[in-house]
């Protein structure tokens, strides 16, 4: 029988096998087919019990997220769960893989749950800004206790098979032949009294005090995250409200949250992350090359961090320097980073030793000759990079992928220094490289599809989020960041103070504002780069010239008395900035917090529009993923392009026009793509997705 469920009966036991690739999400068709399976089980006197099993890599990944926000299609999931719960014949869930969200809710509505070794049971709805919406907030507490269930919901992390059994969420772990064990269990249950439905197991809730204690510990999160408050209220209902009524309230809360802009943003992120994993315009059948060994050129902070990424993924890596002293320093720093993890308790000594054993130091580029992938992470200087790529052309083995970790420079120019430009691309890691998730994979003009596929696949193995971008100054992330940095400085001259600018961004959800960040990184870093390229940032330049480099010198945009880590506003700063503004001929004024925020964020969006128009990024969602994983853009804001879509592009364009007028800076005028979409009443999300 075609359809998402195969229904077979053998010896009076029916087995409904779900087959709804890729992850058995609960589409309307699957919900309908499951309901049918229950009805047939009820109606057929020859059937004594039902087993629900699934094919593929998951049991059920949950509700079909792509249906959210659209008119609901029948039957609703709570109706399916209610039918399972009310069935007069026993139903056993055979969970071989992930049972998440609605998938776990289906399983919890069954009479019993058996899990295979690969099972993962969880309620990740909070990660989408939601709460479980099909009885999960009522059944999980009755199976595992209210306090533990609340934790499962607010963490959003699944339990493995053993932990699920220990918690009471599943009944037993079956090491092999799960389907046979589930059928046997169903047959056994069919001859005894029907197990009490989970909906009636109120004794399982556990002591109310334990739940209230867990709820109190979440009070702060609940203040800012409406779905956490909703989880707490729903679980509390399990004690106070009859089951059916509590499920109805849960459903209401679920639908209210679906409309919340935070949930919309988080759902956008879910799909954008998965889209970003697809490389556009790849010839059919492109296969990545095998990478068994890597080499990293440069043992500085970046090079060391990148080498750690390879070692952490189990790939042997050689760190190469030009002289022994630099190599020794780099290797010592690298080991120190691992030691710090051991001290913190996040890494065992054995794991550290295993990783260090995969990292070998060497002097001279000849040591890169046996590597399948070489990542250059030397000083940002084109002459030096070209020389290195020229040498690599001679020493690297045929087919090795030659990558540059440059943050800004032209990969095409580096590729031209070799006779194998097809092997050359960018792999731009973010600092600290062993921590930050983003990897911009830069596709240069001649990069071959299989070299590109290799970099993306290796990126994933290194636990990064690879996003393919094109060649331009600063690629996607830093090119947009430059717009924000310029506006931050400009806002100071026009009348804002560093703490007001930073507060606008932390209020928006960033962990840090640009000036606190600048103080942390060192104002001298940007100053030197600006001097080299003839650019100016009058306030930052004046601070650097006065030796105020930030935290490390005790003062920068803020003061850091006695080595404090958090800066305090400098009472001299307003006068200092006023003097500079006067010298620059800029009239200062009061600037509202709303303008500060828009001035920081909307020019980035404008640059994002140019990036899209040039094809440097393939999709608006890719730009969002860059900002989420490279710059800690708050996930519940969805990324800069989603943020702009949520504001409405007509509004964004009008604001940019206004800023261009106020500042006289024509680069703030809406980019052609933005202006066109705004005029057509469209958003970035409406742009055609590349293949
Ligand atoms: C919920 O259940 C609400 C209920 O309480 C109440 C309802 C009333 N829907 O991640 P992958 C797609 S909320 C639609 O690369 P993996 C995904 O887009 C839901 N599509 O695979 C991708 O498509 P494509 C609670 C989904 O093996 C493809 O499947 N559940 C869904 O690395 C492969 O995905 C969750 O939040 C979905 N639910 O990881 C679980 N899930 O190939 C969300 C996946 O076209 N899912 N897709 O790009 C996951 O965490 C992971 O997908 C999973 C598999 C661990 C299951």
C-alpha cells in the first residue's frame, strides 16, 4: 500500500510502519494514516494489539514544521494522540531512532514504549520558540515526574535510550530485534488487563514541591522567553487541572506561540540552516575528495585553533611554521588551551592526550607534502600569501585542497599564483576557531566543484556550520560588519556615547556591543589596519593614539579600574568625543535609542542586499546563518535579513533613505535589490532559491 503508513497484521498483532522520508515528520497525510491505523485496530475483532514502528533514520522527528503558520489541516495531532490514548486495545511504540516533539507525544499516548539503542527521546519545541502542543506537557510529567519533564522541555535536549528508560519515559531498552520485541510485548499486553493510559497516571507527577523548585529556578528565563513561562504554566496545570482541559489549554498556548515573532524567527533559522548546507549549482554526482591528513600553515592563535578543530575531529594534522621558536610558542599555546579545558572539566586528560597525539609540529612548507587539505593561516598580507601558494603548488600532492583562512583578501589572486586554481578556495574560520561554529567556504572563480564539496564536508566533520560564499572584500560576515562598525563610530560623532550604542545592541539581544567588543579585542588592532589602508575612525584612532587600547591597557572606550573585565563609562568621554566631533565639523544632537539600533543594523541589511545581488551569497538565509554562527546574532531575531523582512522592506528602505539624508552619506541609500523588493511589497525570503 502506498502512503506514509504500512499496515500489516500477523497472528492478531497489527503493525503500523511509518515510512515518510526523510525524517517521518507528522504531515497531515501521516496523521491521517495513523488515525486510520488506530480505527482499524479498534474495528477489527481479529486484531488484539497494535505496534507503531518506523522506517528510516528516525522514529518520528515531530510535527511537520513547514505546516506551521499555514491553515491547519485535519486531523490535528492532539486528536491522533487522544485516539491512541482511548484505544481499548494495547498499543506499543517501537522507537528505533529519534522520537522528538510530536513524535514523542505519539509514543507517550501509547500503552508502552520500547526503545532501541539508537533511540533519542526529546521535546525540542522550545528551540522553535514553542511548547509541546499535543499533550506532551501533560503526559511527560505523568511518566517521568513533573520536575524532570519540565527540565526535558526547557532544555530541549533529547535523552538517549538508557537515560529515557532510567527516567521512566520509556519502559525497556531492546538491544536487538526491536520489532520482534515490540510484537511480543503487544501480545503479552493483549492477554492482560489494558495498561492504565498515561493520561490517567497522576501518581507519576511526583511531589509538587520538587516541581515548584524547578519552576522557581527558571523564573528569570521565563521573564524574557514566553514559551518557557508557558511550559511552566502547562506543567503546573498537570497538578491543578483535569487532563482534557489541561491539554486544551496547552493547545491554546501552542497556537499563541506559533504567531509569536520569536517562534517565526526560530523556525526560519531551522530551515535556513538546513538550506545553507546545500551547495548551489553543483554538477550532479559531484563527490568530495578523501581527506585523511591535514596541514595548517601558521601556528598563531588562528592556525592553532584550526589545527585543534582537525584534531578534535580525529583528523591528523601538521602545524607548520617558518622557524622552531614560533612553532614552539604555537604548540605551547595550543596545549595550554587543551589544558584549560581539562582544568574546567570539559575535556578528560585522555581525550586531550589523544588529540595532542594527532597534532604534529614541523618547520618548512615541505612538511605539507603529504596533506590532503592545507589551510593557510599566516599573516594577512597578499604578497606573503601568494608566495606561499606558489610554493604549495610545487610541494603539495596532486589533488590536495589548498585553502586560505584569509578574512578579507582575494582568493582568486592567490589561486593565480598556482598552476592548479581548481584546488584553491577559502576556508574562513572565526575566532576563537576551536569554538565559533561558522565556516565561510569561499568559492573562487576557478574552484572545482569537488574541491568545494570537500571543504564543505570537512567543515561539517569539524563540527562547523559551513556556508558557501563568493569572493569579495571581507566576504559576507566581515563585509557587513564593516558597515555596522562605521555607523557605530559615526553615531559617536553625531551625539551618542559608547554605552548608548552598546546598550542598543545588547537590548536587541547581542551579548556585547561594538565598543565593549573593540575594547576586548584591542583598539590597536583596527587602528593598525586602518593606518595601513588609509582609512579613519576619528574617535577610535584618537583613543589608540593616546595608548588607550581597551581592556589590556585599563582604558579604551570604557575604563577598567583595577583590571575589571566589565568596563565602566569614562566621565571624560563626552568631552573627548565633542572635541573630535567639532574638529570633524559634525554637529552633535540627542539620538534616540531606536535610531541608534536602526543605524547599526539596517546598513548591514543594505550591504546584505548588495551581497545577494552580486551573488556573493546564494540565499538571504545563508547571510542569516553567517550572522547567527559567526557573530552571535540572537537566534530568536532570525538573522539580519529575516529581521528586515519582519520589519517590512518598505519600512527598511524608508529608514535608509532618511539616514542617507541625515548623514549625507549616499552609501546608506537603499541598494537596488532592496528598493525593488520594497516597491513590490516583497521580502528577501520571496527570492527564488538557487538549485
Ligand atoms: C512539534 O513537534 C510540535 C508538537 O509538539 C505539536 C504539534 C501540534 N518538520 O536535520 P536534517 C527536514 S515541533 C519538517 O538535515 P538530520 C529538514 O528540513 C517539532 N521538516 O536531518 C531536512 O529537509 P531538507 C519538534 C523536517 O538527520 C530533512 O528533514 N521536532 C523536520 O541531521 C533532514 O533534516 C523538532 O524540532 C520537521 N519536524 O537530523 C525536530 N525535521 O533535506 C527537528 C527535519 O529538505 N528535526 N526536517 O533540507 C531535527 O532535529 C533533525 O531534523 C533530526 C534529524 C534530529 C530529526
